[in-house]
């Protein structure tokens, strides 16, 4: 069986960055003034500073997420949570139980599983994986449910 790789999803950062950039461009075009064949931009407007801060913030977040390059790799008897700087191997035999739940803040999306909590041997707190942060969320959910079924058969 081959490895299945689920990469971290950067769509939210791209969409947010584009939205703020388009807003900034439109706002500058509306607030700017044309004079003697020149276009003058008003830099003393606080809204331009606020939107610029948001653009810089999302740009830093996107670049840091891109640099970390997080992903989940599922194999036959284990899965790996890795990023550019290291990886953690989790054997299926080390899993005590798995719990699927929605995040508390997102209760309005009924039926959609948002969070997988994995209790491991030798670790006090459960490992939390937010499925929505990775590409192909529904397939990743199916993978974890299959792992959970496999664990329940063994117990």
C-alpha cells in the first residue's frame, strides 16, 4: 500500500491577502485625486494604515505556513505528522482511542467533523488534528475513520 499525503491548505491565506489587496487598491483609487496630469494618493488616511497592517499580517502568516510546509502522511501501520523541520511518527498500536468532534466555536456546521483527538500511550494530552487545515478534508476524515475501525477491531 502506498503512502497518502495530505498537505496543509493555504487557500485561506491566499484569499484573505487578495481580498485586502483589492480593497486597498480600490480605496486608494477612490480616495486619490487627479491633478495636473498626476494622480496623488492620500497617505494620511488611517484606513490605509489599518488595511496595510492586515496585508502585512496575512503575508507573514502565509509565508510562515509555506515555509513550515506541514503535512500528514498515512501509511499501512502508522501515520506521520511532519513539517520542513522534523516529523513525528505515530504507530497505530500506540493509539489508545480516537474522538471525532466539531470545534466549540463552529457548532453551526452540523454534521461536519472538524477536529480529531487522538489519545496516545505515554502522553497526557490528546493530539489534536484540525481536518479543515489540510487539503481534501473529506478523504482525510475517511482515512481516520478507517484507522479508528481498525483499532476497534483489535480491541
